C-alpha cells in the first residue's frame, strides 16, 4: 500500500498565526529586531571598558525584556496585556469589590422610607401652624358664638328658639 501523509489540522483556525520569516510572526520579528538594535551596540561599546563577560551579561539583561515581549503569551494575550491586567488588579482597583445589584424593589422601599421621613419632619410643622391658627380662630369663633347667642335672645323665645 501507498504511504498516506497525514497532517493534523487544528479545529480553531483563529489561533494560527501568520509566519513571515524564520518561522516568526511579525510581532516577534519586531521585538527581536529592537532587542538586537539596543543589545549588540551596547555590547560593542562596553567590551573595551568592562570585562567581556560583564559586557555580555549586560547585553543579555537588556535584550531579555524584548525576548519576553516577543515570546510570552498567556491565554492568547501578549506580555504587556497580561502585565497591564496584573497592575490593574494589584494597584488601581479596590481590593474588595462587593457585588451590588440595582434592585427596583429596594429602590422603591428606599423612596418610601424617605417619603415617610419627610412626612415626619413636615407634620409637626403643619400641626404647629394649625394650633396657632385654631388658637387665633378659636378666639374669633368664640366671639362668633357669643354674637350668635345675642341674636337668638333678641328674636325672642316665641319663635322656637331657646333663650339663656
């Protein structure tokens, strides 16, 4: 029988990245290029001043962040996105973030409680004003009842009204 060549094809094709040169993506090429532009001249400038081993270590430490930016990925996200999420959760956002809902019934209950509080504040003022009015009006009403009694006595007892 003939040998059949098989190749595994992933089901999710969105995870496949386009390779450009040396089986590297465009992002990886840019990061490695930036690392080389900074690290190699640094080595050549410092090898005459420092021992070669020390200048080589300096070059490696300066190129390492570019290598990490090019190669590190977690959950499909590059290093700078992951680092930004870590910084947000550690330093920018509050440590405790309680879950709060916007409950319509709770809002209605709060509004009813506020209305009752307002009524409790307004009622004593209104009753105080009413008592002042009734005191003033009470004197006038007393005067009117006295005047009404005088009129009834003038009409006389023969017209069906009592006299005092």
